[in-house]
C-alpha cells in the first residue's frame, strides 16, 4: 500500500476477493519489501507482521500510519483480476472476453520521463512470442525484453499524466515500464536491456527474472492498478514513480 501522502487522487486502492464460505483471512504489512520478493526467497519472513481479522462484516485494521477497511460484499471481482495477488501476478487476464474497452489513467511523481504500457503474454508465467522470429521466449531468456517491448509498442504505451482507451480481450496482458525513455528509444539504444540505466533506458517487468537487476519493479496497488519503481536496484521502493490504472468499460 502506498504512503497516504503520495497516494494519487486519481487512483483508489481497493481489492475485491472471492472467498469461499468459512474462509479465514489474515492481513500482513511489509516494510521495505514486497510479497513477490518474499515468495521468491529474496526477503526473510522476519519482515512480515500479521493481523487477524474479526467476525464482523466491516472492520478497520491499523498498521502504524496505514488504515485498512475490510467489508463483505456480494459483488464479483472485477474483470482481469484472476491472477492478481499471486506470485508475480501483476497481470490482466481477459482470455474469457473477446473484446472490451479499457480506459487507462497514468499519473507520475517521478523526475524521470517514464513510459508504461501493456504487452501480450502466452501464460501467467510471462512467456511471449517474439514478433520477429515467432519463437517462444520466457522471462530471463535472451531476447525477452526486446520481444516484449516490440509487442507493447503496438498495443499500449503511455507517459506521465496521460489518459486514453485501448481495445483488449482474448489474452493475458502484462505491464512494463521504460525508465526515463520510450519504447522507441529502448529498442534503438538498449534492446538487450543491459546496464544500470545511466546511459540508456531500461525496461522493467512484473517478472523479476526479466529485469536487469532481478528486483521487483511492479507492484499491485489495487484491482487492475499497478505501481512502478523506476530506479535500478529498486531505489526507494515507493512504487509511485508512475502508476497505471486500468478501468474496464
């Protein structure tokens, strides 16, 4: 969850979960880490604190200066959220919808002129089809970043404080960020996604193995709401350098 002082007014941080009757739920707070880094063994469990829920329909939980309100609902989870909340699950699943219109809003508090967008993946593990060779490439394999950005360049690319719409459907989509650059600049100057971002723009993905530093740069802030960290090695890990909010019409 973002610090309330940096949470953008354009994005509401809400999550809707489908739970079976009788399910017990616990909530936890992480300081200086993310759920993905813990599940991948990059952070120890000593950084986790738990709070047990009550039996009431509406409950407010306090974690220091962060307050979380939990309430029951009969509404179904928003479209696209199937994998959200799972390990490296910052993705959109629209395989069951042939065509839908998605409105997007991008907000930024960063000094960098970042670009964010979406690219199509073949499964929840992030496999892509290289548009140049038609070969399958997994996160962490050679050519992944270039292939993913080529796909994203023709699907959705947006910069700070931009709004718009895009037609989606029939696929899984994953977010990306080009730190201090555009997809065109990345493909021209650093398609191998090497370096520390000082001389050429770097691309970061929801899949840690695809990132040049192996660090978590994309965080789920709410349903279909993604926050990005734009600095090599994670920077201050505030995940509000640029935020992509997807709303299905």
